[in-house]
């Protein structure tokens, strides 16, 4: 490899390192905002869950929304991203999902995919998808964008077309660790605790409160999963881009050493040629 080739390669890798460093900085800047959003939405869902729990206690008959069934037909809401370059973010999610459904017949589950990466993954694997078009998962997520889908999920559940709705997404532990999580949002499960439950005063019948509040609960649960997954995505991309930048800088340093050695050898060869020429 000539000196010119080595120099061109160093310049190309340095440009790549500057791009990965910029992507690292962008991901880092988004983590704080995403973390705040996740904490806020998570607290809101907890409050809604308490309202639903109290309404459910005051209903005389069992309600399908809050009654555990056999779960013969499942709907998985698979939360993915639109972009790659995020390390093992998608590979661990897809692997865990395939392990989840490997022993299930395709007529016993459906997949509602959020995000371009997940759509192409499900399409390639010929999974039984609900949506036939890409539902983009942008960084500026809003509840309004997914409200229509939340209503549809509730309707098909009440019509008994599906028996269980499960969110499947990457859960943020810390900057270096994200784990795959699945959480059932329908039927709503109330766990027994020793803590005193808060009481609410309703202007309408508990059945009506449950029916109206469940829409907000489904929508907010999906939104919380999206916020959690988005935070995980930013953290995973930040780590991946830092690793890529470090690797690029390491290669540049090695190329610098090779370049200087080759240059020194070239100079030595020229000096030898000059000496030999003067002795003729």
C-alpha cells in the first residue's frame, strides 16, 4: 500500500469517526428528555390503573376488560424503531419475540408492528401482521398519533376476536443495559397488595367509568412502552456509536504508525540511492 493510499484511508476513517461521534452526541442529548417523558407517562398509567381497580371493585358482574380468560388468541404489539445503528437493540428484541411465538400456531396470535424495522422483520418472517402498512415510530412520539389504534385494539378485544393484548418492547434499565420486556395490558390485571387502596368518587356508574377510562389506559400503556423503547433506543445507539468512534480512532492511530514507518522507509531508500549514486 502506497503512502497516498494510506493517507486517503486515514482521511476516510476520520470522516466516519466524526459522523459516529456526532450521532453519539445527538443520542446523548435525547436521553434526558426521553427519561423525563418515560417517568411522567409511567406515573400517569399507575394512577389510571388505580382508578380502574376501584371501578372494577364496584361492578356487580364480571367485566371482560378485567377478567382473566384462557388467552387462546393473542395480539402482540411489537415496538421497534425506524432506524438502525443501535447495536443489539433490534437483534435481541427480534430473537426474544421469535422465541416467544416459536411454539404457537399462526392462527393463535397476531402481530401489530410499530416501527419500520419491525415491519420489514415481520414481513420477511411472514408473521401474521395486523397492519399492512408501516406505522412509523418517530422520535417525537405523541398520544394523538396512536389514539385510533388504541380504540381498535379495545374493540377487537371486546368482540372476542382476541383474548389477550401483550406489549413487546425493549425496557430501559440503565444506559448500558436494556432488556426485552413483555407486558399484558388487556385484560387489565389487578394484583393484591397490602397497601391501602385509594377511594374515588364517581359521578357516573362504575361500568361507564371503566369503559371510558380503559381507552385512555390502553393508549397511555402503548405510549409508555413507546417512551421506554425510545429511551432504550437512544441509549443503545449512544453506546454503539461510542464504540464505533473508539474503534475508528484506534484504526487511525494504527494507520498513522504504518504511514510513518512507510514514509521513513521511503526516505531511507532515497538516502541509500543518493549515497550509491555519489559513489559511482
